[in-house]
C-alpha cells in the first residue's frame, strides 16, 4: 500500500533505515519464547525435543509435582505422552525499540522443528511492525497473510515483504493485526522520550504494547495513574474499556489527593458503581476512600440486591396488573376427566413457577397476548403444560418436564379439546 498522508510517508522513510534484529535478540527468543516438548513413551522414557537427550522419567505425578526439566540442557519442557516423533511449533516474541523519533513494536514469529533424538532446528521471520508517533498516531507494516481457505489470523506468507498495510477503521470490522499475540517480550527495550516521561519501565500489566503506549500518549490520565502507583487500576480500566475511566476519574482524583491505596482495583470499581447507583458524592473521601473496602463493598452490594429485588417486585406488580386485565376472564377455569385435572394459571408468578418447575420456557409466555397457559396435573403433581391459542381455540403445544412428551400427552390434549367450548364461552363473556 502506498503512503496516504505525510505521517505514513515519514514512517516509510524511517523504516528503510531500521536495523535488522540482532542474533542476540533472536537467540533470546529461541531460549525464552518457545515452550519445548518433552516426548514421553509408554515406558516413561522422556526425550527433550530441544537437545535430543533422553532419560527415564519418574512418573507423571512426580514430574507434575517437581516440574519437567531436561537434565542436559536445563530447558523447561511440556511433557506429552505420545508416539509422535516430529514436532513443528510456532511462537511469537516482541522486540521494542525507538527509531527516528518513532516507537517501534516489532513482532517476530519463531519456528521450531524438532525430531525425537535430534537437536531442534530453528528459524524466524519478522512478520509485523507497529510504528507509533509521539502523538499516538500509528501505522502497521506487515507481511502478507493467507486469507483463503484458513481461519487463522496469523497464516503469514513468509517470503513476502514487510510493507505498509491498510487497517480497518470500522467498529464492524476486525483489525487482525490487533489480534496477534505479543508473546515473550525481549527485556532490553528502547523508548522514545515521550514514552519514558509516562513512567513506563518493563512491565506492560497484561496489555499489548501498542495499546498501552497509545493510551499513555493520548490520555494524560493514564500517565497520572502510572506515575502515582495506580498501575492495577490502569490495568483494570484497560482490561474492560478505557473509555469508562470517565465514570471513575473524579473518585480517582480524590484517592490520589488523599494518598489512598487501591489494592483491589476490580472491587474498588464495583464499589464506585454502587455509590453512583445510590447517588453518593463521588467527590467525598468519606465514600470513595473506605478504610475497609471489602466491608463497604459488601454492604452496598447487599443494599443493591435489596433495591433490585424491590424493583423486580414493583415490575412484577405491574405485570400482574396487565396480566389480570388481559387474561382475568379465564381465571377459575378448571376441568377434569376424573384422572387428570387441567386449570388455567392465574398469575405471572404461577406461570414463572410452572416454567421453573417443569424446566422449560413457558415462564416467559405470560406476555403472549394470544396464549392461554394451563397446567395439567395428576394427583396434584404437574405432568404437562398446555399452551392454547385464544384466537384459534386450538392447542399450540403441550409439553412435560424438559419439553418431553409424557404417556398422558394424548389424553391431556383430548381433554383440553373437549373443553374448548368453556374457553370460548369465557371469550364471549
């Protein structure tokens, strides 16, 4: 893709002088980014797929407790009991550097081919670069991907060139480059001054480097959280949706001003949501900086549950009123053949109880205007639930527990059919 603006032209020019990855970086990836396989035979002999060394293992349980490490090369192994002798795996690593005033996040795919009894063979390919400007703008260089006949985002065409790629900017399109796993991050990093200023060291708090860098460069509130020691809160907000920081920022400022330490960011955010629900002052340290966060959270959680229950009761009363107005003329209707009794369910609560007891979805049918719900019982025990069309005076469905048909099904349908004139009479009343 040709550069579309001045920023992209600057990045393309800078990319031409970007140094290649060093042998030291790649070797670090081979040693630290790859989970090597240990092949275990049925007799318990383990072979390291990294160096080819074999030894008698101590049993699956013992290896699980003590770990699996090759005694020869000291590699940590993922032991698999299998007859498979060839293992081909792919892993990612990320190298972070600065070049020509841009922050560059370089993604490398490491290829490992191992045959039992032989040392592993390695290869690599730099598949993607994310170039980030000091103002947070970014663009992506990447190799081509195989998009036909595969559902994998990272089916790279290794012999293609790293070139500027177009990225989707619609919320309905997936940016595949954002889906690529960062993998192990090379520990020696170089940052542009604007990133250094934000307080970033080597930790990324579970975030992809591109997202963390762009958030820090475009929103000074992220830099404030980083520098004031609220990294857990920064992680929590980025994990959910960074835009939600608007809901918490006034309370965060109070915490910073009072030196309040937030040890559990998730619990604190939930607690602030409760305070907002109850209309409490989020600018008041008395509320947003509780001495015992868990106790305060649990207290408001109980109050919220009570309020939700009261709301449900009010909503149920409204639904009951509507239901009575719609179906009240059928209340009291009941008929029997001497064995089975069928009666109209006379409230929303009764219909919900029926659905819960019978493990089917009739509990939501109270709002269906053309449906009349009846319960068929034998000696007081529910056996099937009947739905009748009021307009057509016919049985729509008749189901037992878990939507199964019982041996009484035909008898119930026939009984309802015989008494359809009673329902018709109630309609005309």
